[in-house]
């Protein structure tokens, strides 16, 4: 089975998992300064999280990286999509929906049956690719040691 992600093109945008095109420094800047869930995250933490995930990004025809997302998965039963981010100048074009939808399709085709994510304010974005509220939230538990945001 080929686990490589097939790059996708939409207009002036390329969705890729090619690490040579995706900058840890850019991602760290976005997450540590702009993402409510990751403000203040160290560069080392970002680099470590990327190293232990499947990283995806969207690159504009100009060469500028404009979006990212990470997929954590056991590659069989479960996946978690996190750190979905689109640069402000490129928001409102459906890039997050496209990126997350392609990630879900890629891993679903490989048999991953449960894919989750968390969001404070983008439920409509993810609903477009099939995400919905937990059917059985009473089955879910967590340990969350992050400060409230």
C-alpha cells in the first residue's frame, strides 16, 4: 500500500506533505503568536510535534506557505487532526475545508475509521467534510493540563 499523499492543486494553491516545502519556523510563528490553542508554544515543541505527526501544508504559487495541519494516527484505527491553521491573508477561500477534507479522505482510504479534531469556533468548516459533535460524549474522557483559553 502506498501511504504517500497525492499532492492536490486548486487554483494557485498546492496541498502537499512534502517536508521540503513546509517550514517549521513559519508554523511555529503562526501557532505561537496567533493560534488560541497554542499561544506561546516553543519552537522545540512545534518541531517535536511535527516530527511525530504526518504534516500537511498548502503552498501558494508564489512559494509562500499559507496553511498547515497535522495528523496523528496509528494508521489503522484512529487519527487526530490538530494544529489546523490558515494564514490570515488566505482565509475565507475554503482552504481549511479543502485541506482537512483531503487528509480525511487519504486516511479513510487506508482504513482509519475514527478521525477526530477539536475546535472552539470552526464547527461549520469541519462539518462540510463530515465532522459532527460526538455521538456519545459520555464515552469520552480526557486529561487536559493546559491553561484555559
